[in-house]
C-alpha cells in the first residue's frame, strides 16, 4: 500500500490511461478524486470502480479545466474536505491527426488550451497548499511524440513539448518547497481508440516496438504509481518514457 492515506486528484480519469491510474492509486491505498469532462462520464467511471471494490475511497468532479476559476473552486473544495492534496496527476488531453493544410487556428488553440493551459491552471490551483505543507507530487502526462514528432496533428506534439518544459522548469522552481514534479511519456498504448484500429494498422505499429507489443494502460499507470510514491522521493524533473523502446 505504497500510497496509503495519500489524497490524489487525477484529471482525465474516466477512461484509458487515466482510469488505469485512478484504479492503480486506489489499489495502493490512496483516496482519489477523478476529474472528467462531463458528469455522466464521471458517474460511469465511479460506478465501474465501485463495482470492483465498494470500499475504495473515490469520488468524481467535472470542472471546466480550461477555466481557472472553475478549477480553483473545485480543487479548493477537495482540499477543504480532505485537508490537503498530496498528489496531482495532469492526464487530461486531446489529440488529432489533421494535416497542416486543413489545420485551423481554432483547432490548434483548442489543443493547446486543454493540453497546456489547463495543466498550468491545475498546478496553480494546488501549489500554494503544497508549498505551505512543504510536500507534494505533481505528475504530468507527456508523450513519446514530444521527442519524435508525428506526421500530422502538429498541435499535439507541440503541446507535449510544452508539457516537458513546464515539468522541468517547475521541478527546479519547486524543489526547495519539497514538491517533486515529473512527467510520464507513454508510447503507443491500448486505449479504446487504438483497440478500434484494424489489424492492418496495428501490426506496423507493433513492428516499431522492440519489446514486441503495444503498451497496456496499466504499464503507464505503474510508472505514475512509482513516481507518486516515496520510492521516488529523490526523483524530480524527469520525463520518463514508457514506450517499449519505440523506434521511429
């Protein structure tokens, strides 16, 4: 129970990697508040988790992550209820694959708003409390494309490169306050979107991965669990690749 009695907020926690992170944190003894984009998806995720273990301490909220006031009010309510926020996982994000010729300024702005601005809002909403307690862990979801790029959807790798920069900079700034900041950069992972792809598209993806398989959401969640725990107490400012050593 390496996260026993820790209070965690996980954004984008209703499905895929985020859901696996929430489940993993609960299995390790944490109390988790998961965030989703809509209350109905939050309620569905909570029902699924409670069906696995009715004793897990989990609840859900649906603030507008692209509005700082909404985030601050929701996170302040969590801190008021539990007395602190020990761990923040910034996992919410959006991607696409549109080519530059059809990429509109609004599409670019939407991706940057959720993947970068919202991450800053969430961090800003919890950092003062963490500073007061001289303790806290902030974990951000990056991507392997922040290193390698991708042939389309330029805002996504751009945003994840920004996530890396925010992670490294805040790790340096907040270390004297006892706050660790790290990121996890997943490779190709078996989310709903990837699972829906035909075998003809999946096989070439696997061929790029020396470990010979696509990652499972639990593979990514395990990295978050480790970095959130005291086992990583001397680790900060890292972008941990969890990608099967993907070749590009």
